[in-house]
């Protein structure tokens, strides 16, 4: 499971290093083979290849005449870039994807269970503050049934 937030600098070539604590899990689960694609909140999604392939198979089973399905497929599959960790645990973030997410130098790598989100660090901080301000007691009364069933 990928958890936590890591602040990372991209190098001059647009490469990003995965923190050491995740490298063994990525080596075991996907042999360092990953997919980088766009997310829905102006961030990027980094998924181990098998995880992405599961999502891709599920998307391909959905009705192709549904315009919502087509939009999701265009976003996730159409922008998917294969990437592989090099010997130093780095991978290239393509310019097209960096541009989409507004990434220049500093990023926030945010673990989301079986996927990472990659944010421009400033955008991450702005969105986090906005989300924190939105989730109040009134919002908690209107949770979806799935979220309402969570317990600690």
C-alpha cells in the first residue's frame, strides 16, 4: 500500500525519483514497470502496470457508445505513458503530462493505496486547504452509504 506524502524535486531532464521506501514494493509488484497518466483534479496518476491493466480491462468492458465512458477512456488510456524505474529509482515524467498538471520542479507524491497521485507542490497545498475547509460536520451527515459505513 502506498501511503503518505513526499516532497520531491524533478531533475533538469524531468525525471522524478521514487522514495526508497516504495522501491522494493514496486520491484516486487511490477518489476518497476508503471503507467503514468492524467488524473481528474489536474494531477497525475502513477500506477503499477498490473493495476493499470486491471483498470484498463474494466474500462474496455463498458459501453463504448456512452460519452462519459469515452471521456474517461480518452483521459486515462489516451494519456497513458509507460515508464520504468532506472537504476537510481527514477522515471521520466513526459513534458505533455508535466504541462497538464502544471508541474515544473517541486512535486508532492501522494500515496493513495494502490496508486500514487503526483501534484505540483503548490497546487497540492492549495487544494488540500480547500478540501479541508469544505469537509465540515454538515458534510459528514451527507456521506455516501459507502463512506458512511467506514469505522475506525
